C-alpha cells in the first residue's frame, strides 16, 4: 500500500488521464490500490503514476479504447507466443452496462460478428517503481463478417474496425507475457467473436462510425464456428461451458447456441432509446 494510503499528485494525474481517455470506465483514487492488488503481484508494491500492473488491470477491463500513453502505432506484428498472465476482473465500474440484452439495446449502436485479423503495438507505459516492468498497449483489427443488429444511426461497420484491447507485459530478463482478464475475451488472432459496439466518435450521439468501442466486459462473446461460447476467452480456449459467463447474464443464456439465434433475439426485441453520454 502507498505510505499512509495517500493519493499522490502522480496518482491523480494518472486517474485524470484514464477518465479522459477511457470513456468505458470510471475510476476513482480509492481504486488505485484495489486495481493494483487485483493484478496479483506477490509483493503488492505500489506503482507511482499507475505502473505496468495497474495499467494492465485498468486497460483490459473494457478492452475498448485508444491507449492514452504516447507513441505512434507500429506496423502489425505477428502472433506473440509466450506466457499468459490472467488477472481477476478489477474492482472498477464500467460506464456502459453490457450484461443483458436490454443493456445492448439501450447502449450499443451495432452488434457484429468479427474475426481478429491483425494486432498492433500502440505504445508503452513503464512502471514508476524501478522494477523495469513495461505495459505494452495493443490494438486489433476486426474483420466484420455480419451485422447482426444496428440501431440505424450513423454508419454501421462493414469491413475492418480497430479497437484497443488487452496487451502485453515486458519484464526484465523474462519473455513477453500476454495479459488477459479472467472471463473476458482477449481478442486473439484468428478467433471470431460476437461484439456489441458503441459509436463514441461524437459526444452524446451516434454519428461518424469511426470511434467504435466494445460496449463492456460482457459485450464480447467467443463465437468460433458460429457458436456462442466456443473460442477464446481470458487468453485460453473455451468450449461453451455456462460457468465461463457471468451468472444470469444474456451471454450465459445464449451459451452454445448458434449466432443466428442472437440475430433473431436482437431483431425481435423491443426498440429502446439510446442512452447518450454526458458531454
């Protein structure tokens, strides 16, 4: 824990950066230690200005937005083989709920089936505690094969969509590790997913279609071979076990069903007004 459990100026600056850059999460000063502990580091060192472990915990929760730390994206890199670091879901709240079908109808703008075709490094963020740990941001290209449902506002994605997601952790003298959150798809190469996306290009209203973000941690479902729950989640292969989804969630209800039933359920649902973001 931080000495005397105080929030430093560096912490406040980091938190402000998260709020500005991550429209999909809310984080407060008290969450800094909670997030740090959720990374399951054995020594529970406090990392000034967020640090690699804290950054990873925060960034992968909703896995949706452009990384705030500097540096231009690099060209697409190939699959990164290596160890997998699976974290428990951090204790932060998501700005957009995503566990129920009604959540999707109210907060999402489009639901698609898409395959991950490429991944890119999007910058690095070094730990402030002298450990030498570095979190590496990651963006993936999603090739959309089908639009299951669209609100009808703005332009639905029909080709390739880029979203930020869980990245990597570099540690001195160790092989690069893939970071994942338990129960949340990492969005791995050559795997397919059902994804509820929200258009955040314009504040408050869907419009431009160029600022797509995954709605939340329950808005990305494994869907290899057109079956809900089969594919990748948490960086591992999953095979449609109902326990891999949040209890009582719509995902759990649709587990092992064909994607076509998701399309039917969405199009049969009562229309709902879009909940806008505060500007």
